[in-house]
């Protein structure tokens, strides 16, 4: 029995978000893991419209876990990638004090 191959995508900006969406849509026999420091994708080119009051902030934000349902989402920051051993080390965000 062979285990699924795993693809780890570091960062969910334009490239990472679209790579995860493409893998999810066309490939069923791999595990997709997305590691990002926030749980949302922010469409930055529309920030001027938000600051000008033409758009609401919620219209330029997409929830990563909701939009990448076939991917395993990890909230954190990658601290080390070792291609030789095929490992990725990441750190969870520090708890916030209120």
C-alpha cells in the first residue's frame, strides 16, 4: 500500500492560494497542506477602494479554510525548509493578550 504524496504550500498569497485551488480542482491522489500566517487571503490591489470607501473590507477578504476545503490548512509561520529530508518546520502564532 502506498501512502498519498504530500504537497506543502508555504504562503497563501496570489501564487500559493491559486496553486492550492488548482491542485484541489485537478488532483485527487495527493494531500495538500497550506501553511500561512493568517487564515484569510487578502486581495491587496483593491485596498485603495476600501480606504476610499468604495468597497467594504469583507469584499476583498476570502477565508482560506472555507475556500480551500480539500487542503489541510495550518495557521503558522514556516521557520525552516529542508528539501533533502523533505521536512518543513513551522511555528504557531503566539497567543495574543487582550
